[in-house]
């Protein structure tokens, strides 16, 4: 068990893997840049303006402004998680990209670290695309909202690490449906996204704060985009940084165990 938490040897070659994924992403830019634009608009119209017509304000904040940071946080979670589960599994098992890269001077640790970095980068790209859409509707505040970009990278690293842990232990690509529907979907609903965390029973509030990573990401994102800073940001950041370090280390070690036969 202790080897799961040992610091893996990762070299600068990690960026070669990151660059490879970036090149593939850019070649299909017309497919990859469209979803975050539509996602932002769908959330704004369906929930922000739809439900928002009944829920006028939350704690003195217009409802559409309240959910805007949650839209960004969910985009960070989904883009990193699905890139490092389904995307990484396809590259590992079906395309045999991992085998090809490991046949070069790249190590297993370099490949997996590169995948995690790419998952975080994809989160940043999604947030950069979505920010102008939200700004056009006047639901976020600049310049503090620009802090969402570096936060997207940190949050993306966390969810990419979590995703790679699931990828490492899944017996088949269909099994990835379980964390998607039993972990990601509930977290998108009960992490203070579309209603305040305080509306949940006290026990569930503590559970969300202790267990659900999205809770902390939403809280910080809301402070950046409203803006409404408080000292609790330090606690949320500490939780995310600790979780990111743990999950990324465990993910690389689990994937090494899986790929070495």
C-alpha cells in the first residue's frame, strides 16, 4: 500500500506527451471548441433564465450570477475527468498510444503525468472559451474573474488525477460509466452548484465539504467571479492542493502497476 503514495520519478519528457495531445486537439479544433460554447449557453438559458425566473435571488445575488461560477467549475470537472477516463482509456487500450510512447525514452510515469497535465490544460481551454460567453451576459465580474483561469488548471489537475485513478482500476471502458453516474453526476448537483450548500441537512453539508472535490472548486470560483472574497478561500485552496497531490501521485503509481506486465 505504501508504494501507492511514493513520489514517482517524472522527467521533463512529460511535456512531450502533453504536446502530442495538444497537437491532436488543435487538429480537431472545430469539434473541440464548440461544446463549451454551447454548454455555457444551455446552462444560462435553461437554468439561469428558466429556473431563475422563479428564483430571483440567493443571499442577495441574482440567481443567474449565483450559478455562473458553478457552470465554470462543472466545466473544469467534466473536461478533465472525461479526458482522463474515456480519452485516456481509448489511447491506452484501443489506439495503443501508450505502448508506442513507452517504446521511446519516455517512461510510464512521464506518459501518465503528461496525460494528467493535458487533462488540466483542457479544463483551462474550456474556461477560457466560456468566460467571454458569461461576460457577454454580465454574470461575472472582471478583472477578478480572470483568476478562474489558473484555478481551472489546479482544479483540472485534481480531477484529472481522480479520473486517472479510475482508469487505472477499471476492467473495461464500459465500467467507467459507474464513476460517471455515481460520482460525477451527483457531485454536480450537491456541491453548492445550483443551490446553496446550507439548504442541505447538516450531515450532508459536512459530507460535501469533506468528500466532494467540486464543493471547494465551486466555492473558490464563486469568490473569484462575484467577487466575494473571504478567508475561507485558504481552507478551500488547502483542501484542493492536498487532494491534487495525493490523487496525482496515486494515479501515476496505479497506472504503472497496470501497465507493467
